[in-house]
C-alpha cells in the first residue's frame, strides 16, 4: 500500500501489495530507503494500467449541428466506449444509422486506443431535423442519438448580364444577343445544368 513503511527482512528485501488506480495508462511507484543515501536509496517502478471491460457507450462530439441540405456536417459524429471508471476501451464495434433522410459514412467502425469511433453525416435533401444513432452490442447507453438541422439552400437568381439590341428587323437575329447568368444570393455564378429559361 503506497505510503506504508515496511522493514527489510533478513534477505534485505521488502515488499508491499499495490493496487493500480482506476485511471488507465502509465503509473509510477517510488520506494525510498531513508537510511540509504540518494540516489541509491530510491527505486522507481513503472506500471501500465489497462482499462477494464467496456460497459457503456457515450456521445463524444458532433451533436446539435446545422448545415445546408445535401452537405456533410462540418464536425464528425463521435462516440466513446468506456469502462466503469470512464477509461476509453479499444476494439469495440460501433454501428451507425442515419435518420430523417440523413446518411452516414462509414456505417460501422471499431473504437481506437482512446475508445472513440466516428462517422461523417450527410444531410438529406429536405430541410428540418435529421440525425443518426450509434450502437454497440451489449453496452449500456446504446443507442446514442445525435440530432442535426438541415437548412434550405439559398434560392438562385437569373441575372441579365448583357442587354439585347433594342431594335431589329423582323426575321433577323438581334445584333446584340442577351446573356443570362445563374447566380447565388451573393452574386457568384452557379454552375448548374438543365436550368430551363423561357
């Protein structure tokens, strides 16, 4: 037990029973002999604590975003598989499912060393609430739900760039033909095929 004082036996050895802390990762244990001059009186032990078995799946980022329809959300959706102490657990399979017209990629994956798994969500073509769920078999908290808001795309505008000739003889093409351009609300040209102009 850390902090306890022990006395060496006839063979010069001393031992204690040490329980790793609940935080996964590297841990250090230091033993000091007050009667022995430093640095010979210090012994350092390096230990590695592994996480326990995964018990639950929790959200880890990406909820509550909004973006234009038919676009990918700027931040990936993420979940984390954790043990009973909140340590991330690697190797847990996570399955994703889009909802409300949204789609996800990838649809499944395995948690990394930090216990995280992520996916990209593409919004559908209808404005409104959409989202996704994440699940891992046998873990508490499944399914983890995410919501996103799909915003309608700005309406484009057809702009007359070049005025046609004001006069022309019947049956003769205009000397100056009109030029039209499809622009977004900020005046930038849009490259969009099959736009019918009448």
